C-alpha cells in the first residue's frame, strides 16, 4: 500500500470510532493486509490518527471511469480482506448489530463504494472509512459493492448523471464478482442480498432521521428516502441480471472470499 505516512485526523463521528475499529486496523496490519490505512495512534480527544493512502478516490459520479480491470481489483481486494479478517473477533463495541462474530460471519467494512476505495496504477489498493464496521455475512459487503459499482439504480437516478451512456451492468458485475471469486452456486444469494442491503440501509437512514441526526435530516430534505426506494425497486427488477452476471463470471473464477 502506497503511503506517505502523513497523519490523518479522522473527523466528526469517525473521530470517536469505537475501540473495535482500532483493533481491526491493528489486526489487518499485523496480518499483512495492505488494503487499509495504518493506525498510528490516538489523540487526547480520542480521535484516531491514520496513515495517508496515496491514490485516486473516485466520486460517485466518476464511477463510470472504472473499467473491468479496476472493478475486478475491487473484488480481489474485498476477497483478500474477508480472508484476512476471518476468525478475527474484536469483542464488543460495534455501533449496531451483533457484538460477537458467529460462524459464517466476519467484521464487514460496511460501505464498500467508489468513494471509499483508493485506486493507484489501475487497481484498487485500499479501502478507507472504516468507522462503520459491523458483524455480518461477508456477502453483505459484496452485495453493497455490487449496488454501488454496477450501479444498481434506475436509469433516471442521479448516480448516473455525467455517465457517457447507460452502464453495462452485466459486464461490470461480472468483473467485480469474478475478482472476488464467489462460487457460481451463490449467485442467487448475492442477487437477493443486494435488495436486502438497500432495504437495510433505508431502515438505518429512517432511524437516524427520526433520531434527529443533523446529517440525515439534511439528507431527508434532499430526497434520500425516495432515492433508496427507487434503488430498491431497481434491485428487484435487476435481480435476474445480477444473478446471471455473478454466475457467468464466478464459474470461471478461482474460489475465494466469503
């Protein structure tokens, strides 16, 4: 992982990330996983200081610039992360969900998307923004990545503003899932999980809006709930395509990941 070792002060809520985030980053470093920032220390106010990862982090609107090679490398990096974190138990401290890792579960990144992926030399080299980790099936991370990198949305979605044409979702999903190494027999499971992940995200957003969290109240004003509803409908409509893409490339890929 390219890093100039400058300290990065994680702001706002991420600055108060739980102990489980620090423990995870330390584990990843000790295990030799190069796809995450290094934990360099903690400031007196509790904020984490992380190494700086050099590279390009695409905005959501720039996702169209990622070709098959870059997408495959996202899948490879995610599979490597899941292999590395298998068996890791951070103990309690997760903001939401289970507090212990059971069989078939891992500590998920939770928000694998272009905006949280660093690219260098035409490959994904690191994931950033680790403050939202939670315990779940590794399939949730892969499904979240498919949602954002395909992307799974309607043709009028603002995610596609600036795209030079309609996304070739079949090819994009096949490249990402092929890089991950998902077995072809789990293609239907992945397709179902994409819709489930979007529905779960909507529930979490609605909870935070109801709790009056300022950032989410603003997102409500910007139409986030309607957007997620539209994307969930798209996931249901695109389910056969997602399953076909996952099965088509996964059948030819080496096994790996979750």
